């Protein structure tokens, strides 16, 4: 194998991982791509392998047996649990770069309370907050009584994107705090962060950092709620748009100077190893950006519009990230708009059935169908999750891209299929 080529193991099984696999597979430097465990879509980009990303020992053994030269971590949980550290500490694995932060870096996402303290230490703009535990619940309930409405409650740890609740009454907030601290989200809710509610419009910014320098990737806006008009319960994401019309040069300067630079410098100052993505969940309030949350990986469904707009070779980007030479790279972005619409299972984000046959994928033209909750069953592709297919399209503007995504979303069929028809509609008037 030529020295500049890589045998890559990508961990994960969602739409984010299909988009990353799709991008990696286009690189001439990708000699072999394995995805663990993958889905029916990633199987078209490389070889799916039945590995549990949280079984670090098995992942390490696979890497040695298959001469893996790079591990790319898609989801947050392996990072929060310390897969980067495991590879560093196991002598035979230390030479294999892991694209993703150390356990200490992943705490940016793994603990809402820790990340808020980090922002305060480095003067990064964010909402005011207090934190409470089971031991201080009485104080917390008293605090809620005098809090302005609405009130934002966040489970401290990982809760699969569902640990944030916006309460419109004090009674609802008190009940929610009791349920969270009572085990509603398992160990994720052993500590609850109460935040001031910020009113504005949200967007997502992504950087790849080698711990010293960073490169900004295309921004995106995602749509969390299940219902049209942003109604109903939160989901993992129902669609996304990139670029975001209201993120202009002035906003970019504020985001970079006030948020990105102090975050990367803060990690460096605190000697936290970080070679991977940082996701900034931001909100624009009266023209000013504030951080809602950090994630230690790419977003989903944002990856499904960011990767298609990224012109750079992704293997080369990851190689520079691992070697600490990101400063040499210039990011090149497709000027076209990319939009994605998620087709989800009936009942999602509540209970839903799996195993529904998917048809019409062969009729999709002019869009990329990124698979999320799918699996191959013999000759058929069937549903295997709440979010099933992300239908991504390019266009000269948001309406043009959305027309393609909607047309192709209509061609794909499975029992109970649902998708929002208003993704990006709020941006077309801007």
C-alpha cells in the first residue's frame, strides 16, 4: 500500500456515518474503508463489519488484524467513554491515529455543567445557568419558583439528544427537575443544568482542530422538532440547510473571535488533547452569537449537508489533523446550497416499528439518499430506526435544492413514512 494511502475504520451506523463514508470513499487516498457496524447505505461505500463501537478491545483487535491506519469516530459515546485514550494507552495501537478528542476533550459534550464552566473560564458567551443534583433538589425547586419563563432544563450527561426540555410553566419545570433527578434519563440526569432561555434563531458551526490550529467547515441550520412550523417534541433532527443566509461576514467574525478561537485556545491552555471535530450549537440573539451547547463530533443531520459542500479530500484533512499540520490546509466549499429532509418512521420520536420494507430508492435521481436507520435483510432494505433516510440535494438556492429533496422523498416508500415539508421555509424570506 502506498505510504499516503489509508486503511480506515469508521465507527457508527447513522446518517452522519453514511455521509462521512460517502466522502471518504471518494478519496484516492482511501485504500480500504470499513464501517462498524454501518447500515445499508454505508455498505455501498465500503465493508460493514459487525463490531460494537463501545467494545474497545474488539475494535483494537480488528485494527491490528486488518492493518488499519486510521480510526474515524462518528458518534459521541465512544469518545465520551475514552476510545482515544484506549488507543494511546495500548502500546500496539498507539501508532493508529483516532480522529476524535480524548476523554477529557469529549467532556465538552459529555457534561453540560462542565462545558458551562469551561465557557465561563474562557469568557465565551452563553446563557446564565445554575446546576443542581439530587442532594440539592430542594434548593433547585425553590430556585425554579422565581425563575423567569420559559425555563430550560438540561440533563448533564448524554441523553441521545433528548435531554433538553423547555418548560413554559413553573409547575412543569418543577415536575421535570424531579423526573430528571429521579432517573428519567438514567445516569445522564444525576445532575441538572437550569438555563436562562435565549430567544433567537439557531445555527450550527463546525471546526476540525488538531489541538493547535483549526479549520472552519460549512455552517448549517437544522430543524429539531417533529412537526411542521417547529411544533411537537424534539427529535434527533428532521432536516438541515447549508449555507445559512443570516450567517454573514459580520456574524462569522463574531463567531470566530468570540467563540471558536477562545474554545480552541482554552483546550490548549488546559492541556486537553483534542484532534477532531468541535460542533458549536449557536443562537443569534439581537445580532450576537451565544453558545447553546458543544458537541465533540459532527451533527446529524448537519453532516448530510456539510460533507456534500466540502470540496477538500477528507482523508487528507484527517491526515493533517492527526499529524498536527492542519495549518497548511485551505478549506474549499461548494457554492451551491445543500438541503436534506429526513424520512422517519411512524410514531417517531415516540415508539415506532422496525423492519418495514423500503422501496423506491432505485428511482431517486438528482439527490443523495443518505441512510440512517436502515439494514439489509436478504435482497431488501428495511427500516431499523426512527430516522430512516436523509434525502440530500444541491441547488442554486434553498427552494431549488428543497424541490429536489421533496420530489425524491416522495418516491421512497415504507409503511408509516413521515417527513416535514417545511424544512428551510423560514430562511427563504431572509
